[in-house]
């Protein structure tokens, strides 16, 4: 049970990081491959990237909860 919680938490964290990386690459492409240090947020780009950033954050939160639960149960045993 402990291993299942820990590895599923790590899997969720990995999936969230992959979705975050996809969102970063797509955002870079939608910004015409420019890196500007001071920019105003573009609402069109933000709306296009929400389909990647919201699930990424959700997977990060779920993964962190599962991992913390698995580690805490493992340390008490």
C-alpha cells in the first residue's frame, strides 16, 4: 500500500511536469520564439495554454498529496 501511494504520487508529479513542459514549449512558440524580460500578458496565449496548465497543476497537487501520504505512512511503520 505504501509503495502504491509513493509511486502513484511520483507518477502524477511526472505527468504534471510533462504537461507543464508542453505548455512552456507551446507558449514559447505562440510568442513567436521571443524571450522578452518585461512583457504584458497576452490573454489569447493565456487562454490557449489553459488546457495544459490547469491539468498540470491538478496533477501536481494530487501527486504531492499522494506522495506525502505514502511517505508519512511509511515513516510511521
